[in-house]
């Protein structure tokens, strides 16, 4: 009677399996990271649009008999009361996630320049219409554009 040897698993087979698991894990992590960053970009854009709408609505309703506007920086958007931006503890601020920025060059494209949008009382119109670009830090081609029309309507792509 022949005896069958049970050899077990060789070192080469273990290395192949570990290599395959590493490759599959890397692909999965990269895809999840890209998805996560896209969600951050979408959520941040929605936050900026919401803040702009809040400033416009507060102006139209003459809340506290004021006009309201938004001041943009590369890493935040600030809702302020009055005709021009001044730093004030009562200002409402949203900080952008570290994965997204408003680019210094070409990120704020407003009629007449500047980084502030102020809405007119009663009508909600603005002379500072234009676009705000929000993009991923890790992928400059992945961006969202917030559009502010002359009549104050706000949208994004």
C-alpha cells in the first residue's frame, strides 16, 4: 500500500495569496478614498450654496434692517451683516474641509473683482454676480462651480 504525503501549503503559495490580497485591498482603498473626497466636495458645495441663500433670504426679509453678504477666503465662507465685510464674532462662518479649497487664482470670479457678495434689500439682486470654484486639493480637475446670477439666483453644477 502506497502512502500519500500531505505536503501542506508552500511558502510560494502563501506569498502569492498575500500579494493578491494586497493588490485587491489597495484598489478598494483608493476607490473608497476617491468616493469620500467626491462626497466632501459635493457637501461643501451644498454648504456654500446654503450660506449664500441664507444671506440673500435674510437681506430680502430685511432681517434686523440689514443687508447681508458672504466673504470668501480659500478655506472658508463667512456670512456678514452690512454693506461690507468686517470681522465680527456674530458672523456665521463655515470652514471648508481640508480636502477642498477655493483656489487663490481663478477661484473667485465676481463682477468687478473682490471676494465679497452683498445682496440688495427687497430685490435680492447683486452687483457682484459671478462664480465661485470649489475644488479638491488632491485632484485639481475635480471641482464644482457655484454660480450667482445678477438677480441673485444661486446654483451649482
